[in-house]
C-alpha cells in the first residue's frame, strides 16, 4: 500500500478548474493498493464500498478495457 498527499501547487492548479474552490478538489489524498490479480481487486473494491464510514460517490473500473488514454492501464478508482 502506498499513499500520497497532493502537493500545494497541484491543489492550486486543480482548484482553478473549480473557480478556485479548494473544497471541490476531491483527490487531496490518494491510497494505492497494488494487488496480484483482478480477483483481489474486486474483493478489495467490495470491502471498501461496504464500509459504513465511507461514502463512495463514484467508481471508475478500468480492469476490463483499460483506461481510454492507455488500454494497458488497469485500475479501479473509488471516489
């Protein structure tokens, strides 16, 4: 598991897309899990979405077809 906190400069750039409203920048903190296979990815996704203290607002699942910009990119993004 790896995590990152978005840099101050990156936050400012992204906030400009929302008229400067930093409260609308949804990815200030990110957590990355690198798993052995897609089955584990699905299990982790289900575990996270079933935790009551999280509100999952959006799921982007790139495990089947890859990302539109890079078909080799396989990931699940939970927001």
